C-alpha cells in the first residue's frame, strides 16, 4: 500500500488512535487483489448492530505500556 509499517501497526493496535482514511480503502482493495472497492466490501450483514469485545492485555512491570493484547470474546448486544 506504500504506507510505513509503523503506521499500519498503529492502525491495527487496540491501544492506538490511528485509523485508515477513505483514501486507504482503494489501496487496501488493490493490495488484496480486488479490481474495485465494491469487491472488498462484499461480506454478510452482521448479526448484531452492536458488539462487546473483551480484550486481555498484559502490561509491563510498571503498568505503563501494553506489551500484549488478545481478543478473548466477541458477543452481540441486543
């Protein structure tokens, strides 16, 4: 996609606020080998409008930095 690895890492991190912009959607589609954006967006309608995600995080000894994150459970909210 031509993006810095640190940017992508920050976007995919639970603890960072970095996000992909609308400009990145076409880059993502191209990176995954799709010919247009609509192919990237073909997925089933989610069962729930809202979900609760439980994340387990391991902090360093001083408790100031997340060293590891793991999604433990995803459940629908009705």
